């Protein structure tokens, strides 16, 4: 089972971001856009995990939220990884109460590390992926339009849980399913 741990967002935020994606996708480019229903904030990618390990991963996820109260995040701005000149990912930024999010990510990584999952080698940089660049074609035009439209925030979200997600890869793209939820207290 291909698993990851994520913060999911309410449908209203996904609809707002979906409209933003639809407006950007009108610009000719070589971007693979994330489907609206798949928008999420990845906390840790676990990779292929045997099905019999899922209950233990869910228990570790419950432990990882200990001591973390709900917090608010603001979705705003747009950018590119690693850069606009060499784009691989177009993203929306995460602001607001990011300190609890960073603590949550560290605790998730620690608990998953105890289970043998490798931590991410790159520094955690909270963002929502909107698209992946297959080539640089059209990216600068998309980025200019994105920056014009992101002067305002896309919304503020109260984060009160984190989820263990299944990624089911299909020809039309991945579908994501919540396997378990760990509420923040």
C-alpha cells in the first residue's frame, strides 16, 4: 500500500483552489495539474507499506499528535520549487500558525522513524502542490498569472487532525483515501 501522512483541507478551500487551478490551466503550459479533490499538505511520505503494518502506523500517528492543540493555517501566495527558472512544482504557500505544524511534522517523523521509515532528506517546507512541471514550457506565464491572483489569501483553515492516506495510482492519476485520522487535542 502506497501511504503518506497529510493534513487535509475543507471542501470550500479545495473549491477555491480548484477555481484558481482552472484559471491557471487556461494558459498554455506543460504542467500536470493536481485534481481539486487531491489537494493536501504532505507531512511525510511513507512509500510502499505492507497492509499488515497499517494498524501499527495508525497507532504511531496517534502518538505523534500528543500535546498538539488545533491551530490555524493561512493559504496564500504562490511559488516554484526549486525555482521559477527550473520549475518542478508550482505551489501555494502556508502561513499562519506554522510553529505547531513544524512541531507536528517533527513528531510524526520521529514516530515513523521508530517504525523504520526514513525521514525526508529535504527540509520540511509547508506548501500545497498545485502542479508539476513536465518541462519549463509556459511556466513563467503561469507563474506571472499566479502571482497576480495571489495577493489575497485563499483562506484560513483550522487544523484539528492529521490523516494516514492511501495513494491509489491509476491511469487517470492518483486517488487518495483516508485510512485513519488522528485528532489534535
